[in-house]
C-alpha cells in the first residue's frame, strides 16, 4: 500500500470524526449497502448492532495501522478467509467499497473533500486487493469489465 503521509492523515482525521458516532456510521453503511445491493442482506445473520460494532472496530484497526502494512497483513488475511466462510466473493468487495465511500460522504458532508475521498478509495482498493488475493489466490478471478 503506497499511501503518502498526507493521505494517511486524511484517512485518520476523517475516521476520527466518523467514529464519534460509530453506531450511526455503521447503520448508515449497512443501509446504503442493502439499498444498493439487497442480494447481500442474507450474508448478515448477526444482530446488526453487533455487526456494526465489529465493522467499526476492524475499520479502526486498519486505519490505525495504515503505516504498518506488514503488521496488518496477517489481520487482513484472517479477515478475508473468514469472509469466504460467510459467502463473500471477489465481486462483493467493490459493492462494499462503494457503500463505505457513500457512508463517509454522508457522515462527513463538506469535510469529505476530493482529496479525502481519493485517499479512502486508494486505501480501500489496496486493502481489498490484498484480501482478495489472500482468500482467492487458488481461483481464477475474472477481470472487471
């Protein structure tokens, strides 16, 4: 992951704002995800409040460790493999990324600058590629069209 120090700081500072009401942010994320991709709803069998807490906790860990990717790799690999067991496929990652970016835009409003958006997109793309590679390295993954 090749985030610059400025990009890392944009992600961290915006996440601090979002995490001030992490349950509301998680609720918005899942609302957006299920509105845009209702076919994913069946994958979420846990209590959604608990699910939201897990989402924000993992996201917080990733944000905190952006400068320490080697230390983050085992966490992301484990997370990716657990998601396979839930039925997550490589094509689901962009849907989740879209919901994440839309949630951030809603929560941050005018503070979600083009630079902040670009930093989050870059980080999410890097993290999702690592997770997909970890979980599906044995599969042939079709190219996006």
